């Protein structure tokens, strides 16, 4: 039975992939205009927000570390972060964490002085170009909204999400959507029903998103012949059809040359996927994760096994999309 007042709420939010990622020139505000087709896939971040007892220590993660070096604020203990799961050690467990920033945003909006303990269970590769940190923020927004009884609707949550990061609104919304602006302006593609089965090849190490954008600017200044993605009309049309192979032919990522320039070993990964018979292989977002699109789940299992055998990837997973956006899985009103 759900208590009337939540003491803890758990929400999940999905990873994203970009089926089309067209990057414009650097803007005056330091961002790039994007034209992208986002798709949410079945890899999830799980975030629990819990009201900590006054004077208590908050929740502790099994493998998590208490927030440290969180600045000189005297309210250091008001929000604590613990992290568990693959790559947890690389995630900041302080108030620079995007989930902590999401909680802080809603807490100050509510005028609340509640002490809130955040626990993050990682399911999305860290610094992998799949919006793991953005998914943390999305799940934290949805969970905190419920914990503090704010009752913000989807649109209001997405507006808060856009303040936290370009990919965060999409992690709230899920499905398949056209993204413009710096990626935060969304239009859901309701007819994008072709399901995709995707092999996800994780690399050793991560790539920083701003560093990859800067590398793209550098390459473009050097080489004016670098290809640029065109419009999304054909892809949108193909997504409304039946055939994953037609969709696969239209996938494009302007950031790929920059990710390959910073991490040349990814070329071997892409070659391995091609040799394994994937319909299409490409770098995911800013990388370094590589994606291999397959015809169906059985095809994906075969491709994943072959890529695994070559040893080019740190880890190989299979996923599929589209899936929904951030949602509460535990706490009042869950399910
Ligand atoms: O929006 P977010 O905080 O996730 O972006 C991180 C960084 O990635 C930005 O500070 C910017 O350097 C780069 N970025 C960009 N253009 C975008 C999105 C992100 O240049 N559309």
C-alpha cells in the first residue's frame, strides 16, 4: 500500500540514440544548432529520491560513495548523492551531478528545505554518447516532482529539463522525436513505428561531449569537404514504414568524424560490426559507444556474438527501441 506522503520515490529514464544527428555551426552562446531524430532505447537509469531524516545520514548506496568536495556551502548535507552500477566510480557524487541539480531546481522552486538523498543506479554507459547523465536528470525531475507533491505536468517538467541540459527533455519524453534548437525543442514523431534492434558496443573510456563538438569545429575549419547531414524527411518517412533496412540506409551522424579523430580505435569497432553483417554501424551521438542496427532480435544476437569475439569492444549489449520516457516505478502512484 502506498503511504499518503511519499518518503521515497523511484523513477527510471531511458538512454537515447540519434538516428539522424545534423550539427550546424557554433553559435554565439557556445552551443551548436542541431537537427536530430532522437529515439529512446531500452537501457535505463534508475533514480531514487528519499526524504532524509533530520540529522540522519540519508540513504547509502551499496557501492556508492557519499558526496564529497561539494563546495563550501553550509547546505552540503541537504542533498546527497550515491551511485551504484557499472561505471559508478566515474560519476560525480556531488552537487555537480545532473540529478542533484534537478533535485535542487525543484526543491528551491517548491520553497522546500527538505533534506533529500539521491541514489542513482547506472544502466546506461557513462560518457558514452547515450545521454546517461541526462537520463539521471530526467528521472530525478519526475521523482522529485512526486516526492514534493508539486504536480508539474509533462510540459512543465520538460521546460525545467531544458534548463539542465540539451538532451534532458527528450529523456523525459521518450519515444521518437525530432529535436531542434540545441536539441531541447521536441516534436514527437507519432508515426515512427519501425522497431529497431541495436547492438551497443561500449568502448574503453569515455568522450566528453563539449570536446567532441570542439573537435568537429576544428575539423570543419580544416576541411571544408567534411560531409554535413541534410534534411530528415526521408528518414521520417521510412520510420513510418515497415522496413528496418530502409531506415538503416538513412542513418547519419555528423559527430562521427570528430569522435573517430579523437578515438581512432573506433574504426576497428565499426569495421567489426560491418563484417558481422549489421545493416548499419555508426558512432552514438558524441561517442565513443558504437551502434549496429539489425533486422530483428535474432540478427542482433548473431551480430553481438561476432563483435564480442573480435574483442574490439569492452562490452557488447543488445537493446531495442522505441520505448517510453521517464516514469515512476516505485512510490505513490507508481505503475
Ligand atoms: O546541453 P548540455 O549541457 O548537455 O551540453 C554540454 C556541452 O555540449 C555544451 O556546453 C556545449 O559545449 C556542447 N553542446 C553543443 N551544442 C549542443 C549541445 C551541446 O555545442 N547542441
